[in-house]
């Protein structure tokens, strides 16, 4: 009984961990093949600490170059990004109850707020500044990550959202 209960508890904990969720939107009349070079807008009020801004900037740059895009002073498209860190309360409860005529054992694990991040990346035409693609990735965020782990976390977020660019029509 103890073994099966432990397996049950571990599986509940594992399934309650969420993977990053990606949402994208784009202008349907855009020819994405025309956009081959990029540059960044100046970062204003990104919602991130300076070091995290640099991590996101480098992750976007590296990912796009790996996809065959070129960084240029006068680009085909420009990139903006920003993030919001917030508390998200899980809407699931977990309860256990075992009973008998002589007594019982029960317990409830109440939902705890989790720190989350929503990172938004936007692409706009280099000449008109018209937004033509936007991607948002939401994930749990451990603000205690440092150094290499933190850099890899932001690389993972950027990689997840840019998997969806260019969109398949």
C-alpha cells in the first residue's frame, strides 16, 4: 500500500508541473520569405532586469542566426521583447482520504501561488514598423536561478517561442 501511494503521489506532483505554453499571432497577408534580416528596437521598459534583458537579447539573436537570418543595421524586420513576472495560482486541489469505522486519515494540499513569466517577442516591418508577428511563451519561473541555469532558462523560453516562426500557412 505504501509503495502504490508513493507512486500515486509522485505522479500527481509530476503531472502538476506545467511545461511552457506558446501562443502566436500573425498578419495573414505577410510574405514571411521576404524577411531575411533583423535588428532590435532599443529596449525600453522590458519588465526584466538588465542581465535578463541581455540574456533574452542574445538568445533571440543566436536563435535567429541559427535559423538563417542575418543581423543588419538596416533590417527587413525589427524585434521588440518584454516580459511580465506574476503569481499564478493553480486551480487544482489534491485531496486524500482513508477511513474506517475506528477513525481515518485525510489531508488536503491547497493550491500555492507559483511565480510565472510571460515573455513576448514581436516582429515589425523594418520600413513601416507595422507589427506582423507576435509570440508569447508562459512558463513557471524560479527567480532563484542564477548564472548558467538562468541563461539556459531564457534560451529555452526564446527557443520555444521562435520554434513557431515563421508560421506555417
